[in-house]
């Protein structure tokens, strides 16, 4: 069985694509992060503009050369599937509406990108950056809407490790 990365690499090698066609008028932009640490500010600005374009006009993008090992990706996906397979009651213990920083579980229909609908048919889990080991933060690092501690399910302690490793 081929992984998604292998399939994209095969398609890239066969077609040398920069865009993945979706329907007749939409494309998924393929952002190559190989130059993210380039010393030339113009190269970094061009990459940022490309990602901005994808976020604003498409809504998402594919990233290659991100440097995340396949084993790390697979471990994060495995534990994410285990999290979403937990009983609803377990996930609702960490619902994001119960935290001041909106981190935690977002149940089915809790988001609504289209006001004409009853809600979006998706679940989610919001978390932010944190160190693997506790550190003392200054006041600037503690402020902001998404600042503050993440919440993690007690039923699946490995979710924190694998998500932060990813």
C-alpha cells in the first residue's frame, strides 16, 4: 500500500506538477518548503505569498519537503484516529467551548462556515504549540486568544506526545 506522500511523489515524478487539479476550476497549490530557511528574504517572501494565496483563494494547500519523517506522520495519524474513535462522552470532557483559549475537542456540527446550514459535518481537535517539558513563560507569551495550556484526553495520554512530536 502506497502512502499519500509516495503517491504524490510518484505523480510529481511522472508529471512534474506544481498544481493538483480539483474539479474544473479549482487547484490545490503545492508549496515546497525546501527554501524556508533560505537566506534571501525575497525567496522567503515569495514562499509566504504562495502560501497566503492558497489560504485565501483555495482554503488549503499541499506541502512537500517539510522535513517531517514519515514515521512521525504515521504515528500522529494513528493516535488521531484513536482519539476520534473514543466515545463521545470521553471527547466532550475536553470540549473546546469549555476552555478560555478554544483548545480541545470540537464536536460534530459545532462549527458553522455556512450560516444557512445547521453546522459543519466535521469533528476537530484544537491545540497549540507547547514544549514537551514545562518551561516558565513571560507575560507576553501567556497572553492572546490561543495562549495557555492545551487540554488532552486522559483516556489517550499518547495523543499529546505524538501530536507535539508531529
